[in-house]
């Protein structure tokens, strides 16, 4: 309905999401990606996109507005939503990967994984069919991922609201010239690395990634980690790391358009990387494991 908008005076008629859409197709996609969205209004002059439910309360409240196009979804034509309780797990071939799979499964998140797929993932299965992509290099660093694999992950994050969780050695991979297509997903850099227990200190109170965690905690296991990192790509530090030389412990980037663009988390420790004294296995440190579960849930829009 070109030239009309909803005029609401009660809470049951107000939009449940206000977001920015660069053009009308993006606004339509935003509505179709939210299962409860039944109608949408796009303001041509401001690029404001409003999503509505309960359209029975709205039909009688349409008024003229030359800058607005209002649309109502057609039953049976919605694009199926991505299952949020599914994860594409890209990692090495270490035995500890199974501990991470079991950890995720314990909270209802099913993982698709094959040994050393952090190196060989080629875009099949399509990353856009998952709620989140988890990249834990473990000991499989120093190798590039296929171009098709990287492009599938980037497309899913930018167009299908698929979340991404990165652990170290992601920043090392970027530093060494690998994963160039995935660079827009990097949240902080690195200057070096080390191996010891680490202390995480929350900087954003009450963030869901810190559910069931103390504001400050020290890992009981020894991990590899990134030092001297700097925030990039519009990221925000969620937690500092006392041993990280001023670099972030955890950084996040919320979605600017929740129905289209996925959330990103980058964590400074190297997961189940094992070398020298590093001994973390996803089964021997409740704090780091809880933080990972929460990070995956947050990136998947589950919390």
C-alpha cells in the first residue's frame, strides 16, 4: 500500500522492531526473517523499517503518508527461518572437539562437524542453514580455508543473520595473511601470544555472555591466548584479560539489523589448542566452557 502507514495509539499496535533498511527489499527481508512479523512499513525518506504483529489491530488504523510504503505478508510464502539451535563447527581433528560437541549438545545445540574442517570447509553444507558458525582452530593453524568456505560464512553472517564465534588462533590467521575474505568478521588484532591461566574481567554489566559467571574469574586450566590486540571493525570489548597486554579478552559486535546481519563474538583464548603446558579440553574448566556456551547462544540470538 504505497502512501499509507499504520497510526497506532495503543501498545498492541506498536511495531515490535524498528530498524534501518537501506532499501525496501531489505525491509521486506527483515519482516520475512521474523516468524511473528505480519506487516511492515518502510519510510522512504528516513529508511526506517517498522515490523508489526497482530495486524487485526492495525488494519483500521491506516492513514495517508506519502513517504511510507506498508506491506502485509502473504500466508504460506515466508522463507523458512534458519534453525537457531544448529551450529556449523569448524575445528581441527583433536579429540577435545568431541567435548565441545557434547557441551553444546547439553544445551540443545546440535553441531555439524568433520575432522579438520577448519582447513577444508568448502561451503558445503551452506553456512546460511545454521544459526551460528563456530571457528576454533585448535592446532590446525597456519593453513588457509577454501575461498568458497570463507565466502559461505561471510554471506551467511551478512545476509542470513547467522552468528559467528571466533577463538584464537583466528587473529594469528589474519596476521599471517590467511582468511582474507573473513576479515570483516575480525573484532580484534594481536601482536603476540602466550600460554598460562588467564583472568577475565567483565566490562559490560549484565551481558548475556556472562550469565552464571562471576564478574571476574581466572581459568583453572592453562590456555594459549592472544596478547596486545586492538579493537577493529566497530567491535566493543565485553571483557578484558589481565594477562593479554592490554588486549581484549572477549569482544562482541551486535547486529545492526537483527533479522539480516548476524552477531559476532571473538574470544582471546585458543580453545583446546595443546602445546607445551596448555591443557584446556572444554571438559576441565567450568568458567571457560560456560562462557563459550553463552557466546554461542548469544551469537545465535537465543539469549
